[in-house]
C-alpha cells in the first residue's frame, strides 16, 4: 500500500474518532455517473443525522458532503450513502477507489429508490467480483442496535408489492456494504411534506437508519 493511501486512511481514522480528534464525523453522499439521480433525496441524510444526534448523541456534522466515487476524499468518511432511481456507472478508477475504501474499513449503504437494482448489482459485482449479495437474516446485529426490528427492514413505499429486503456484501467476515431493496428507506428520512408518509413510517425509517449508523460506528 502506498504512502498516499495510508495517509487517506489515517485521516479517515481521525475523523471516525479513533485517534481522538475533536472534529465532528461527517457522512458522505456518493455522486456517480451513468445518469441516475444520485441527488434524489436532498433532505434525507440531514434529517437522519439530526435524528441520530438527538437520539444516539452521535455528534455527527449536520451537513453531509457530496463525494465522487473515485475521489480520495472518500477515505475521510466512515459511511458513504448511495441512492437513486436509474443507471449507475463506475469507471475503472471508481472501482479501484471504492474497493480500497471498503477494504480499509469504510462502509457503503445503498438504498434503491426504485429502479436502480439491476444497475447497482452490476456495478458492485465489478467492485467485488468474488462476492455475492446475501440477504441478511432478521437476527443480524444491524437490525438490533438502539432500535430492534424483529422482521427486518420497515416498508416505507410500495412499488412492486414485494417485501423489503436487506442484502450485504461480506468481505473477510466484515459487512462492508448494506443494500436496502424494496424499502425506500431514504424516502422515509425525507421531510414529511415531501412524501406525506405517516409519522409512524417516518419514525421507523429514521430508527432503521440510526441502526445503520450505530452499527457502522460500533464495528
């Protein structure tokens, strides 16, 4: 591993709180190519961060940062969030960078906002050709952090009348990517007037999002 990569990882460890630095942790929103709307849910991450800071006392910076998949800045974030409705395309350099980020301790949450499933599966297979997405059992720790979800992911929006599913990529016995499908979790994080979801659905979505944050921070 070259010195520049080590430097990026060390700077990330500082921001993750491992080295005891006082600067708040930030979360990343991944910007990708291919035409898909990576920017689909503008209020979702800020709302989730606010919920986590209030409920979990996490102290996360209230403003997430937009980061391109191939950027070295990615290593400054413990968690990257990717969403959208359509096509996703990673370049060769994107693939190398994302894989190194995940191998080095980073975590990717992918939320299908409806319509991106076949594209993101294709691209993540390019990132980890040797791995397959596996459905996580309902007793997986990600469903039982501060909040408990005995039946797995909450259902936020109906699209194809399918049950929500949580898939994972597991690299060397560590969950490096959590993919929420047929759930629309990020929509549930958005301002209530955006989707007019019930208060109960909005809360359950935020609680599950908080579990993801808690799981990442406590790995």
